[in-house]
C-alpha cells in the first residue's frame, strides 16, 4: 500500500505545482479513500477529504468567475454591436 500512497502524493504535488487543482483534488480524494478503506486511518482520511473538498470548491469558484467574465465580455461586445 505504501507504493500507492507515495505515488498519489507525488501526483498531487505535481498537479498542484502546475496549477491543476481539479486533478490534484481527485488524487487527494483517491488518497482519502485509500486511507479510509485500506488503512482504516479515519483521521488521515478525514483530513484528505477536507483538503480535496476545499480544492474542488476553489476550482468551482474559479470556473464560475471565468464564466461570468466571458459572459460579461460577450454581453459588452453584443451591446457595442447593437449600438452601431
């Protein structure tokens, strides 16, 4: 089991360093499941689930902000087109 845990931790570090928090969150969730099911370590599982949830929330918020900005840009350009 330690090989999986080590591999998962390296993947999480790699994804975070590249700013790919959605993949890091998925890996963290997988790691939490490993702690919970295979190792029966409830404390580490809970901490990993919490961290994954936080990353999923931040990614979701960032996506919502991006979509709003795209919408505002499109709306502004449509208004300019209509004014011509």
